[in-house]
């Protein structure tokens, strides 16, 4: 009898060890998603500084109106990057023999939920993120990282999800960090348009917060690889054929189609958009996969570290590698980015649970 009990204990310990290893691997994957988010941000922004984009954003703005330069081109940059991300997703799904699953999932309710979420998180939120980057630089990245906190609030409003004292504390920490960042744009030395860029970044956080709420249902029933393919393809197509035409009408009379064609054929910029599209695909893929391995709460917290990795990626790619000025952040903004991570962890989970898990193992 004692031998059976001993074997049972050994089996339990072995299972706990296996679970801990699986969870640790999930944490590393979720953290890696944040690193790729930084690369995605850097490559996308570098692409929008090369080739024809340099003329559009140059001193004379190539004769384009301020609205076109700020908002229409932001939507075009988002469309180019999402299009390459969708091509990566569809190509890899085809190579892996899963393209049929993609089309089958589109006909299901979870698949349609993913399409709905992508319509909000793609054309609206991603374009707002790109516009914010162009106006204010990498300082908008921690602002967009408010999405988990906003998602928790929307989850309470839309789905009656729990919003306890700990989560409210985390939300307060996140918003405190955002105000710390916003304070850097209120001084006389702040670059022109920085405050507007920060405000627009809040739109990105709101859109991604809503997407996170809705996608929770879809991704619980769809394989992460297929979910990402649906998300990126929907985002690219809706931005190209719905959002950009609307922005063109709002922008007034100009050769909108010609600008889109030039954006997709600028040889100096395309390599960076290709890398940006791949990084965008990988950041979402690792985020969903990490969530499945270590839990959505912890996975979301680990991914939220992009509030640090986003500005860091911009600084490395744009400041160090490309030698472009203006991609450093003031110390208060770096401190706020780290504080934002603390707030995100507090919203998503009880930080003490990390130590409890370690003790159980």
C-alpha cells in the first residue's frame, strides 16, 4: 500500500513539474510577444520614413494638406503593414496545410466574432496608433498599453465581468502612468503635435481594449494560428477597402488612389514594412499562444510589457540603427512605462499568485 501511495505522490509531483514547465514556457512566449511588438513598432515607423514617405512627411509635405498627411497617410501606413502581416499569415497557413481551416472558421460564429473584433482593432485602433506615432513618437506606446485596463472596464460594462478592488487599483496605477506621460507634452519644450498624438493614442487603447473583450470569446474556440490569420486579413482588407475610402472622402479632392499605389510600390520603404508585417503577425501569434499556456491573465500582463519594449524598439531601430533624431524618451516617460507594467499586472492578476504558484511547485 505504501508503495502505491509513494508512486502516486511521485506521479503528482511529476505532473506539477510538467505543468510548471509548461506555464514557464508560456510566460516566456508571452514576453516574447511584447518584444516583437517593439520590433513591429520600430519597423513600421522606419518604413514610413523611407522612400516616398520621406517626401510626404518632408518639409514641403509634397503639396498635401495637413489632414491628408496626418490622418490619411496614417491609415495608408496601417494598411500597408497589415497587408504584409496578412500575407505572412495566409502564406504560413497554406504551407502548414491549414488554409482550409481558415475558410471554414470564417463561416462559424466564433469566426464572425473575430471578424467583428478585427474591424475595431484594425482600421480604427491601428490607424490611431500609427497616427499617434507620427505625431508624438514612441511616447504614445505606453498610452496604447492602457488597453488591458480599458478592457477590464469595458468587460464590466458590456459583459458584467468582475471588477474588484485590486483591479480598480491596477486601473488607477495605469491611468496615473498615462498622466505622467501626458505631462511631458504640456511644457513649452514639448514638440508640436505631441499632446494631440497622445490623445489619439487613447483611441488605440480604447479600440484594442474592446477587441480584447470580444476576442476572448473567439479565441477560446479557435486555434490561435487561424484566429490570427482571420484577424490580420480582416484588418488589412477593411482598412484598404472601407476605412481608406472614407478617409479619402473626408480629406477632400486629391489623388488618393495614386498615393496608395505609391505606398505599396516604394522600394526603399517596402522591406521595412515586410519586416513590420512579420513582427506584427508574430506578436499576436505569441500573445495568443502564451495566453493558452500560462493563462489569459498572466499572458495579458506579460504582453503588456510592450509599454517598455515599444519605445525601446523604436530607440534601437530608429535612433541607433537608422540614426534618426527624436526617438528618445524623457526619464519620467520610462518610469511611467515601468509603472504601467505594474498596473497591468495588478489589473490582470494578483501579483502574490506568482509566489504562490512557485511555492506549490
